[in-house]
C-alpha cells in the first residue's frame, strides 16, 4: 500500500539544526528563534527571526562592549554562517537575521 504525498525530512532537519545553532550563537532560548531554510546557490540559505540579547542597562561596561546593533548583528550573522556550515557539512551561502526585539539576562539572587 502506498500513500500519496511526500515527506521532505531534509528541510525539516536543516531548519531544526539551524534553530539550535542560531539560539546558541545568538544567546537566546531556542523557543524564541524562528528559522526558515532553503536551498540557495549550491548551498543552504537561512532566514532567522530572533530577539537580540542586550546587557542590563545598569552595566555600562557591558553596554559599551556590545557596540552598535548593526555591528553585533553582523557578528552574529558571520558566526551563525560558520557554525552552520561546520555542523551541516554543506556551505551556508546566505544568512539573513531579523531582530524582532530584545531580551536581557535574568537576574539571579545570590543566597
């Protein structure tokens, strides 16, 4: 018995792996990252929709070290591309990142 239709596991796996890698590189929870992946010019293209981690505004040294949003996003883009290429074993030819907000680290109480 055969079932009509198709299951494209490869794209789903690439998307899930990309979500995990992007969340680790960017520094946000995997549930906050949304990824779309497709074949593009002999490789893989990914579109990432994510909040950007920002330091607490009380920590002026950390804020200064973060730099401009555009520069930080560019560094994230390069790191995601390099890490994904390594993990997937395929060239990642394009990474587009859309910043949809900001997240700050949660404060933990010292006991």
